[in-house]
C-alpha cells in the first residue's frame, strides 16, 4: 500500500489530512507537523526551504511517493526547489485561491487572509498578477492567529479580536469573498462567519488539494487502487500534547503522536534557528 506524506508548520495540515483520509481512505498517510518552528510565516525563505527539505527526506524515508505540502508558506518558499531536488517524488503544494475568488466575486472586491511570507512570495504575487486584474484585493497577515490555533484556542476572544481587526476594513471595502491563504484558518471558519455577512463566500483550499491528489492517484502510473482503509502515522517536532487537542477534534480514533527530535532524527540541510 502506498504512503502519502503530508506536512505543515504545525496543526493546520491536519485539516487537510482529515479530508484526504475521508475521501481517499485506501492509502497510508504519514503526517509531519513542524511545531518546533511554527509559525513559518515570520521566517526567512531560505530557512523555510531548509526545514522543508529535511522534512521531505524524512517522509521519503518513510516510503512516501506523494507528498502534500499542506502549508501555503512552505509551498511558496520551497515547492519549486523540492521538485528539482527530489524529481522522483510527486509534490502537491498550496496555491492561494485567487482565481476562483475572482471568478466568484460580484463586487470586484475580495479579501485574503495569509501569513506575511505567503503574501510577499513570488507565487502569490504571480497569481495576483495573472488573475486579479480589475479586482480590489485586500489582504491581512492576521498576526498571532496561527499561534492561537496551535494552542487550540479556536473559540477564544483573542482569535475573534484578531479576525475582527483583519476583516472589518475588508468589509468596509465591500468584499464578497474571503480567501483562506493558510491551512490553519479553516479551523476558525465559524469565527469568521460571525464577523462577515452570510453573503460573503469563504474559500477553503482543502477541496482543491484533495481533488488534485485524487487526480494523481487516478493516473495509475505508480499507484494502484486499494479497498481497505490504510493507517495514519503522526509525527511532530514539538510537544505531542500541543497537537493532540486538535487531532482529537478531527478523528474519532485515538492516535499515537510520535515526537521527532530535530537534531537527531532528521537529516538537516542547515542549522535551524529555534524561537
């Protein structure tokens, strides 16, 4: 049975893992959350590339032939590099959903919630240049939001305050579509809905990622269909308890989260900088 790798800077990728497992149950999944270095959004591009390369080597050693970069920031920083470095591996990355947002908007005004590194990246700006001509794009980095989600504070006043500060100016610009440009953010869609009008569309990129993985599997080049459920292995470079709260909310079965020591268990491409 084929292993599919999924990695993120933290717990955000678990949302994508849940949907992959639900829609494509006949495969093994190996998830890596790099909680020792979260958030990626405040880090330099070369540093993120280094972390991503080390994680990919770990996942390849676990037998993963497809790897989902379930992190917009890591995709922006390292997707092109990883494809060149590991040509035998199939990589599926995150692209800000600007095109569908532009196709959906009636007010010609959309909002984007994403990390600073994503908003500054070549990928994001390329998508804006290609698809957002004539559309007003408001964006916000939602400083501190990823950290709150990592702590499991999904319904907290702090999360609501961060979102309100980000979304109120966008609402004033008559946005009718919000793009979630970080895989952590689908966890707080209920909070977003409390702030924006019910007429405002919220674009979660998860469906597009699942669809893309399904297309790769259907090619049948190196992957065969399976009919029995596969297993899930969960790894974190941080504290397992920090991940367990979110993990327990997504899966009914209890999963063992394995702690990975960054210095000893991963092949480093450079010396990491710890916060």
